[in-house]
C-alpha cells in the first residue's frame, strides 16, 4: 500500500530523475542504502536516486524479508517507509533494538505523525522526512547516516582489537588487570590473589606490555571501551 496518490508520487519522483544524469558514472561508495517500502514504484525510483549519487542499494518491499536477510556487518543505512501493512517502519526499528543492531535509519512517510516521529528520533533515527521528500534533504540525511555509520564501525573495530588483546592475557594477568582498573595498588593486589607484591609487579608489567599501554589511565580507557559494549 502506497502512502501517496498518483499526483504526489510523480512530484516525489521528479527530483530523482532530474539529478540522475549529473552523477552517473561516479565510483560506488562502500556504503549500502537498504530501501524498505511496500510501493514498488517508490522503490524503483529511490534505487535510481541513491545509485545516481554513488551509493549501493538493496530494495525490499517486505519488511520481514528485509529483517530475515539483513547483514549488520555491511556498512550502510536504512531508508524506511513508516506506513506499511502488517509491519510498519517503527516495528522494524523496534526489531533492530531488540536484536542489538545499530543501524542508522531515515524514515519517509506521507502520513507521519508527531508521536511517530518523536518515538523514531528517541530510538536514534537520523531523520523523519515527509513525502514528497526534497532531494537535498534526503541527501543531507544520507550523509549524516554515513558519518554515524563510519563512527560506529571505527568504534566496533577498536573494541574488537582490544577484546582480542585481552584474550591473549593469561588468567592471572587478566585478574591483575581487573584489580588495577578498579584502582588497587600492587601491595593491595598481592593479598587479594594470594601472592607476593613482587609477583604482582611481574604480572602487571607483562599485562601492560601486552595491552600496549604505559599508564593506568590508558588501560582504564581501553577496558572501559569494551565494558561499555555490554
């Protein structure tokens, strides 16, 4: 079911076809825009629009199929219709939250309400744009989504690298690391793990070298980046 009558749909499409030739031929970015709308005409024209501006795209007319096939590791954002039968755009966003998926979402709607837009933005939507959408507003929203996704990917890569290094620590080194992060001195750690202060110093030195840090403050920042994920 489309949000738009025929006359409005043609207005929605016009800026897309007008700008396509100006951007055709440029190299595609490593950024996929997932298009979810139950109107096939809208999907077709949105696909033309985003590809004309150098973005990859994947189009879905069924929200459930989109969720079933979605790969969160692919860099990108979602251009999501609000009003769809059976499962609307807010339902898709809620499912993302349930699955722990951080994916920038741009909502499009011909019948948007204040309450729907407030809910969408509270959960982290990039924007809530009315149909017919202006091409510059849509492009701006996509660029904001692209920046957010870049930051997320960098953060996830950093967390993965830290987690990998922590995994290389011995059980005793991890134990010492946890106590150091909690603010304990070597002399306090020794009785807690039933060893000598000299042995604690050895484990602590090895742990710090493996973690690639020289100061406790650096270690705390690294560990907190991993802990903030949980």
